[in-house]
């Protein structure tokens, strides 16, 4: 059951984040293709990925911290 919940949470996030991230990623890929420089392309994509994932890692760390304190993650995030 936990696997299904994790899948549904990931699917929901993908549907919500895709419209926001696709134009930026398409712009980066277009620039990389036009420049034909693998070093610049790799560094741009690494920077994009690091920034994209940083928010998720921060949220996961916060939820894990609340779990260790014995609080539900939803109750911990509410004011």
C-alpha cells in the first residue's frame, strides 16, 4: 500500500511541476544544441537539475524531521 501512495504522490507532483519546468528545460536544451559545447551543456543541465531537486530534498528533510519528533507531516506544516 505504501508503494501505491508513493507512486500517486510522485504522479501528482509530476503533473503539477511539468508545465512549469518544461519551458525552462526546453530552452536549456535548445541552447546546448545550438552551442554544441558538451562542457557548457553538461554544466547547465547539472545546475538546472541541482536547483530543481534542492526544493524536494528540503521538503523531504523537513517531513523526516517532523516524523522523528512524532508529529504528522501535515500537522507540522500547518501554522
